[in-house]
């Protein structure tokens, strides 16, 4: 009398279910073990990550930086991620730091170049906090920022690989907020060069305030050089008055602000990690 065996499909289903269960158990154990040192002691909790946004009267800005904060949380489960604004929106940065008490934190400015806020405002607020704080470098210049700018341009209609004739008449104006600090202009110019290398066309930095040229002036200069197919790349973290003003000047297409692009979340975590390993007197 032959033994009875379950159908092959049932056996496979049973094996797959068992494998899935074992994978789930292994993943759970791995997550728990990451919290424990090799000698059995629980690892110290990493410093909180505080995103520092400028703030805006445009209601879309707070929604956008909130979505970016959530994306960072998804990329680094278990890391305490918070948001604070320099002005105009709640929570303000001092309130966020006060809520953290004496716990350590790394402040990552959602700003795209050096300038007064990065050099003065944010360090002053960090120094007044009860806990030990570090201030990371701004998000630009960096290849991940350029990756975001490139993707936003292609989403707006930029042709990734134009023919030679189209390339000869094309260019990009990189629209940024602007600052009187020469290091801010140097950072924006570096970002423009990196984006030009990626696109294969001239990229001219221009500013909404406090620096020259304006977007309109940059467009006129490019037109005089025979560059009439010009896109405006929005070098702003979130929607706001300056981003809207610069986009309105575009003769062709204007990209959306950087927002919660995945590369932005990765860049924030990169700045956080660098700040933890850099000497406290050195930019991350």
C-alpha cells in the first residue's frame, strides 16, 4: 500500500510560507541585534536628526518639508527625526530643541548653500539648546542635489539627450534665493557647474534677491548668445514666493522645487552621518 503524499502545489506553498516566516524572524532578530553591542551591551541611542527649514508664508512649504521629514524617517527606521523652522512656521527651531531636552541632536539645514542662516542663525539657536548639538553642512553643493535638479527638469519636459542642433540653442538658469555672502554664490556656482556637466549645456546661476544676476538678466544674456530654449531649474527646497517668482520668468519650462525627492532624503542622511564623524570645528 503506497503512502499518501500532499499535492506538489500544497508542498510548495508550505515551503514558501515556512521560508517567509523564517525571513521575517531573521529580519526581526537582525533589527534587535543592531541595538546591542558585540559584548552584549545595548548600543547608545543615536542623536536626533533635526531638519531645519527656513519657513514660508506659502502653506505648501510646510507640507513639503513635512513630507521630506517623513521620507527620511522611512529611510532610517529607528532614528528620531524632527523638524524646526527658522521663522514663519511652527514648530520654530528653538521649540523643537527645547522639546528634545538635554538629548543630543544633529541639525541639518534644508538650505542649499552657505550664508547667514547657516553661519549665524542656526549655530546661535543650537548653542542655546540644553542638549549637545552639532550643525551639519547645507545640502549644496553635492551630486545628490544635482541628481534631484536633473530629475525635476526632466519631469518638467527637459529632453535628456537632445540632438546637436537643439543642444546648441539650449541652456538652463539655476534659480536660487540669493545671499550677500560670497561663499553662498560660490556654492551655487559649483552646483551650476555640476548640473552643466550632467546636462551638457550651459547652466547660469541667478538669484531671486540680494545677489546678481537676476533670473531675467540671466535669460537676456543667454538670448544674446543664441540660447533661446532656456529652462529655469528651481534650486529651492520647497514652494514659496521666490520659487514662484523665478518660475514665472521662465520663457519655456520651469522645474518644480526639490521637495521630497528620494535623493534629497539620502543627502540629508549623508550630511547627518558626516556631522557625527567630523570634528566639531569642521563642517560636515
